């Protein structure tokens, strides 16, 4: 398995007009991303609408993604559920279908009753039962749980936990976890808005929603950081941050899908209760893509 580093998009799930999985268009998107320098893909992440999918649909997406993902790219599958037992079952099924790593979100429904021991026990039991390495997924804005550096350092002690994704905005926390955890425990940034700072603090890569619509630019940003070209990295970040803010913080998943449509990829409709953007929202996305230079690049490719 290739090292856990670089840029990974949390790929969207594509639906038909009737609301069922469109596995063919899902696969076509992946085949286009295969031509970029992305390190691999996250299937069933937050931008994959994983909470709105049933188990059968989740397994079908993992299976199709594995079929079209080259072995040189990592396939990370979101397998986190509220119960430890269900998480273990889905993680084992994902491994059987060829996932390289499992991304496990923090259980959160009963969070007022959870303490450090609950989280550590959950992740360690999943890791012990998993045939593949596990990544913890800290997503405080959605899960309303923010794992502390102390908790993450405890979670990191299990040898089958390879690292974690930090989707909060606290870059100092990344540095604390890197210092406290074993060297084999890798940190992935969860937002393009903090990517440069997180990488400088010790993160080895990122799972970035922006990479869905701007894969080449995100890879270029990562490569600039890797060669210590901070000036180029800052230039790229300034260009990309307004679009990232628009499609992730302001408008969310429907905007990511609208952006894919505008770029000539497959986006389509989100699954209810999420709703597609209206005309005003789509125009904001179009303007954001244009300001980032992505529409011009698409138009050049289409003309050639």
C-alpha cells in the first residue's frame, strides 16, 4: 500500500433523477480523477452523503470505486456508524470489497454520556477487529464532538490506527497531536482553508472537498508545500480560498454538485432532505469557479 500522504477528495455520491444510485456516472467521475495527481479517494465521506445511504448502497459504492481505482491510489471508505458493532461489520465488509483504509467518524448521538474512555474503547475495538488500517474522523461542525489532543493521543496507541482526519479549524491542535502521538500516526487536514497551515504543523496530506472540483490546483498546492515553496503555496491558497469558502462553508454539498455540473462532470441532485441550489446559488458557484480560473481551464479543454 502506498504511503498515507497527499490529497484525497471526499467524492460525491451520484444519484439518478429518481433518487437511486447512478454507479456509472459515479465511476466516470473517478476515471477522470484518475488522470490527476490525487493520492486516492474517500468514498462515503461527508460530501458523499454517507448518512443518507443505506448499507446496500454503501457497499455498492465501495465495490464500484475499487473496480475503477488504480492500485497506485488509496481507496478510503467511510465506515463509521453510531454503534461499535455496526462500525466493525461495515469496516470488515469494506475491507472485503478492497478498501485500503477505513475512515471512522466519532460516535455522537449519545455524546453527553460519553467520556474519553468511550471514544478510546470504540476506536480500539474497531481497529482490533478491522482487517485494514483505521483513520479516526474528527468532524466537530457536524458531529458536535471535538476530540481533544489527549483523547487522540490515546486513540493513536493502537497499532492498527494509522491516523486521523482533522476537520476542525484549530491548527495548533494538529501540532499538539503530531507531537504527542507515535510517528506512525498520520494527520490529514480536513479543509483547504487550513491546509497550508496544517501541513506546516505536521499534517501529511488532506481530505479536501475543494479537490473534488479543483483536483489539479489542490495537488499543485500540496506539491508546493512539499518542496517548501511557501510563496507559491500562498499564491495558490489565495486563489482557491474564496471558492472553498463558498462551496463548503456557505452552500455545502448542493454547491459541490452544481460546480461539477458547471465543469462538465457529473454532479446532479443531492439526496433529500438536502435540496439542489436555485438559480441564484448556481450563479454564485459559477462566479466562484470563474474567479478561481476553473471555468476558463474547462473551456480550453473543451475547445481542444
